[in-house]
C-alpha cells in the first residue's frame, strides 16, 4: 500500500470531472497517490530503506544515511 512512513500520508479518493463541462458534469472516481520515494534513512540509530513522501524529505523530517 502506498503510504508515507513518517507522516502516514496515504491514498485519497475523489472525483474526476469530464473535460466537456456541460450542465451535466459526468463524474468518475479516481485516486490521488502520494509522491513517495524509497530512501535510505537513519531510524533509531539503524540504516533502513523506507518509503517517504517528498514533502517530508523537503521539510527535513528525515535524516538520510
């Protein structure tokens, strides 16, 4: 399952609206996936490979090994 191991961000669900925006907007379901990266990080003094979203990487919540 796509999930950030730091902030627990996971898949979100929503609607996709058709391109032809008439008064009858047709909607289908879609999923929004987080932007995950596999990173070697230091967790509790050990080096582990974890999946982390790019927002956590940019903000400095992860210390890379």
